[in-house]
C-alpha cells in the first residue's frame, strides 16, 4: 500500500513537470496553426478554431527563412563533423598517452567552457571584420568549434578511458599498426560516445543565438535562431508572431527527429560507464 | 616456431624500481615454459617484454635468431592470450578469430574462412562462429582467445594468466585443453601464472620468480624435489612445505616437538651452523598407527597434539601447533609475505591417509623420515641438502 502511495506521488510530480515543460511547446505548436489575422481576437482559445497552413507557406516563401535554414544546416553539420573528428583524436591522446601539460590542456578546455560567450562577442566582431570573415559560414564555424570542443573532448575521453587498454594491445599483437588498432577496434567501440557527442554538438550549433546574431548581417550566413528575430510576417500590417511560431516548429523538427532516432544511444552514451556492465 | 633467449633483461621504471632484474632465460624451440611467482614478482612484465608491449630497459631479447628489442609487437609475429581475453566485442566470433589474418592483407576470403573454420574445429567453436563474445560463457571466450592465437602461424604463444577468470572446475578442463593443443601444435609457449598447480601440471620447465629475479628454473619435479632455497620450497607444493626452526647441538637436531640424531650426510652439510630451518612436506608425514613396523623403524616418531583435522576424502590434513622461539619465527614471517600467504602460525600441516582415525583435539603418534627433510640456512634461506640424493 505504501509503495502505491509513493508511486502515485511520483506520478503526480511527473505530470506536473511534464505540463510545465510541454506547455510552451504546445503553445508554440498551436499558435503556428492559427490564422495571423484572428489569433488576437476577443475570445481566445488554446487550440486554433480553424487550423491553417498559411503560416508555414508564408514562412517557406520568405527568402529570409529558407536561406537561414540552409545556413543553419550547413554550419551545424560542418561544425559538428569537424568538432567530432578533432575531439576524437584529442580525446584519444588524452585518454591513452602521458604527455607534459595534459592537466593544463584539460583545465584550459574546461576554462573555455566556463568563459561567458557574451564577453567575446565584441572582440570577435572586430577581429572577424578585420580578417574578412564577418558574415560568412567559416566565421560562425570557428567560434562554434571553440565552444563545442571542450565538452566533446571531455565526454569522448571518458569513453575512450573505459575501453580496456588490452583491446588495443591485443590488436597490436595481432599485427595491427597503431592506426589500424585505433580505426578497427577503438573507434567502433567508442561509437556510442562519438554519437552522443556529435548529437550534443549539433544541438549546440543548431540552437546557438548570441554569436549567430552578432557575427552575421545578411542572408549569407544568418542561421535560423538569428533570422527568427528579424521576421516581419507577410505584410507589415500583420503580427509576425504566428509566422515566427511556424518557423520555430520547423526548426524544432530536426531536433525531435534526432532525439527520437538516437534516444537509446544518447541514454546509453550518457550513462554507460557509470556501472561496470 | 622459434626459441627465445633472454639475456640480462632488466626493466626499470622511472622511479628506479626494477620490476625485472637481470633475468637470463632460454626457452627451447617447442618448449612449454611457465613463468610463475607471487603477484608483483615481474612475471607479467617479463611476458609483456617478450611480446613488445613493454620497453626493455637493458639486455637482449632474441626470438629465433633475431634481436627484437626495438621491434613493434606487430613485427614479432607472436600470439598472446590476455587475462581478460581482450576479445573484440563488436565483432563476431568468426571475425575475432579472423582479425589477425585480415590485417595481413595477403589472404583471400576463402583462405581465411578455411583457416578460421579449422581453428574453430580444433577448439569446438564451430556452432558459435556467428555469435558475439558477450553471449559466450567464460570457457568459450577463453577458447575464442586461443583461436585468435592459433589461427596465425605465430612463432611463439604467450599466455598471461589465461585461466584466472574461470571457476575452479572449468579451470581444470581448460588447463588440459591448453596442454593438448600445445602438444599437438608443438609451438614454443610461455605461460604466466601465479598458481603453482598450473605451473606443475603444464610446464616442461618452470621458471620461478621473486621480486623481479629468477629463483630457479627447472622441471616441475626438480623444483619440487630439489628446491634451491626456502622461497622455492615454500612456493611449490600444496599444502606448502612446513618450515620449522631447529637447533643443532652435537649432531643432534632439536625441533620444537622432537629431537633426533642427524643422519651423517646431513651433519656434513649443516657444518657448524647452530640454528637452521627444517623443511618438511606435509605429505611426508604418516600416522604411526597405520604403518607397518618394518617401515616405521626407518623414521622418527613423535607425540603430537592434533588441533584440527580436515578430511577431504582422498586425504586429510591435521594441524599440529607447536611452541617456537619468536626470534626464529620472524624470518618466517618475511618469507610468508613474499609467498603471498598469511603469516604462518607456528603449526605443522600434516597430510595423512584418509583411513587414519585421528580426530580433533586428540593426541597422536606422527611418523616422518629425517632423510627426506630439507635443511635450509636460517639466514640466507639456501637449501643445504639440495645435493643429497635422498632429500626429497
């Protein structure tokens, strides 16, 4: 009986937290389907009285949004790819080799992670303009790499560390070069870790707003989170809110798909190594 | 196939600690050599230096007729079975065994398949080839690890405590299996273990190490019957040899529980030492009551208070406490530490015939033959009776 009571209690809290977390998302979803002319009428309702796709069509016909979507995809994918590759080698070295300054390197990586990004925006803006990479893809990829790498290196080196060293030694005795041992034994075993890191990095780049607004000025490199703030709606007499919500729904979709696809991997990745399996 | 020659092999770590110190060891072609010793004696380090996973500080490691000190593991063509098997969890059993062949890149898929299937046949793994290591039992994983070793024509097999993760029953089976395969393939084998039973049953020869140094190299029988020193005598044999402090006065040997006239040839080797350590194997004792009179007369009988008796079916162990000079017991405590055993209480372990009716907390007459005891120098631990024919 007692057990039942506690589990009811937990269910209650669970539902409350779920509602708390899901409400903004539902609100966003509902707004995206409301007509831009009537969503502010006198008798408001949570769900739209008339479901309409007009917001989505207006968003997709807007060059501002479609180019931003392209930029977002390109920049996030490139930055993730680069970051995962670099982090993989760095983490492997940190997990396996003993070299001078390893501690320093790790604490520096952590320090970068703690550094407030806002403090960097001004200097970066000036530097990027001087270097001529202001408002370009590369201009966003570089700072994204910088901020994503520390976390990636930390997570991945934890993964590499839990792979028994004997695996690699066995491979070497079997006739593998260090590179072959890395590629054929270590990388496959670390795959869950690589996936987790890649997904987390992708989310970071996909959602990043501060640098995206500060280091871009045109359609050339502006990503979706930044572009949303410049939205005006299809005419100046209309409120852009419903269109912005439709755009938000669109950019949330890849994140949701990724999480659904890889959720088991992510959970396995974040928790494996906690207990010896 | 090849012989291994280790000359003055030293492994020193950065802090100056010598894990392996001046080891000279020859392993003949096709020989089954056991490296044995308590934990931390450097046996695994030595093995890892043979295979190339550990750098050699100084000395020469010669495999076949090539000095391999500076060769990477992959250039030495040796096969190794690790303690935790080190199977590749993301590959099937087939791919695990095929792994070394695939790396060579000079074999067709058909050749590889034939080789792997042959190895699987030998190890009775054929029906498991498509499974993954995580779905296998301990013994099966062990066999996969061996499959990976035998599938390539390696010069030498190296085993690093391969049976220590298995339960006792399986360990016995796998031990025989390893011996059978080694005999069949006739490959030079170096096998590391801390278990003296494995050492005795498997090895053509056994190399016993202590604190990075070789103590004695020889056949299991040599080590058992003619140990060089107290360490070897105490390590080989189960239950271990009893060490009893003794005093030598005018040719009479005084043990804590009995005294007797030293046999002449022993008196010579003991010389003018007053204190010695006497080594008595538990299995050399007998229950006087069960003996024929003619045999009983050849040895020494003493009255013992039996503390506890352990009956095992095929034999039984009786524990006989005795009082000894604490100063003499101190050197035994040191030895016990080296042997990884608990500090020995001053008691004799006596292995008796299971028919013996001796019971707990009783008195009994125990017999032993003084000619078959070992006498060790109390200070150095050297075996003084090693050269004597009878002493075993």
